[in-house]
C-alpha cells in the first residue's frame, strides 16, 4: 500500500550521543512516505543541536518541539496530536530502525479495511551497544506480558477512538494501552516475524522494580489478576526489594 504514511514519534531527553542514529535510521529507509515528530523535554546536552540540523535539511519531513513535559508518555501524547500519518510508531532517542522496516510495514498493511491494525515485529535488544538477543512476544499472550512497544506500528485511528497513553504510568503506559484495546472487535493485531527495530535496554523502561509494580497495577485494573492476587504479589515484590537492599541479593 504505497499511499500509507508512517508517523514516527520520538520523546527525546539528553540523548545527544544517540539521537542522530535514531533520526538517520528514519531518513535512510527505502520507503519514504513518513514524517518524524520529535518531542524534546528540554535537553541540555546538545540533543537539540542535532535535531535542528536535520530539521533544517528535511523541513517537510521532520518536526519538533522542546520544553518541559510530565514524562515520556506526556511527550508521546503531544506527538500523537501532531501526527498526520496513517500508522504511528514510537522510536526511542537511543534506538534505531532496521533497514527496510517501513517497507515491511507498508507491505503488510492490507486486508479488510473494517479493522484498525496494530502491526508488530521482532526487536533486537542491545546492552552497551551490543545485541544480546532478538525478542518478540505475541498479542495472544498479552494478559501475561506486553508486546515490545518499540516494534509496533499502530493505526492512528485506534489512538483517536480509544485514547492515547495514561500518564499515571511512568514506564508501562504502553501495556495499559494494549490491554485497553486488545478486546475491541475492530482492532486487529498482525504479527511480523522479522526484526524491525534495535532497542537499547539502558533506557527509562529498564527499571525492573518499578516496571513490575506498574504491571501489577495494570493487570489488576483489567481483571487479569484479582485484588487478592495483586496484594499478595505486591507484598512479595516489596519483600524482594527489601532483601536486595539489605543483603544485596
């Protein structure tokens, strides 16, 4: 579907050493019907200078804002309001797309137009700049584990109809979003068994303790676990955190 427009949204903050690689991974795609929206949180490390350089080169393709926000998901919601594409992808300031990723999405965006699609692929996980594994969870297992949000391309109509990210969650609002929309009959998940993006595990979402607590809260919200199970798991998590603090294990 050659007319498909892809909107990439990046929430950036003090990622001056990596933001160029993120931006050029968009620019260098062989499928060129895209826009890149960068929401900077007021970086002070040179990130803005890199962004400006590419905005000047591609004024019709790259747009940006800079200023205080209330976290990553607040920034992403701002980007959603600016997006004009058919599909939306979230790219971290430390991450970058695989060559040909957009062409794969355009090829797989077809079928019954009654359905709004979430296309998702595999994600290369990196630590210290080195790939350690390629990962991909399936939407049929969403009640246990979220999709790799970095590898998802979401029909913008889903955001428009069912809302963006809940900013009460600092790390796991993407999981909340997927659980919110997964049971609607007009939303179709499509699995693509190819790596689409490279994800740096050193980002904000790598805080395992906080991620676990938010995941539990979200699972209770959607009835994945009972209130009793929630408090039991919460107590176990707090005991684990206390043991780690005291004994270092």
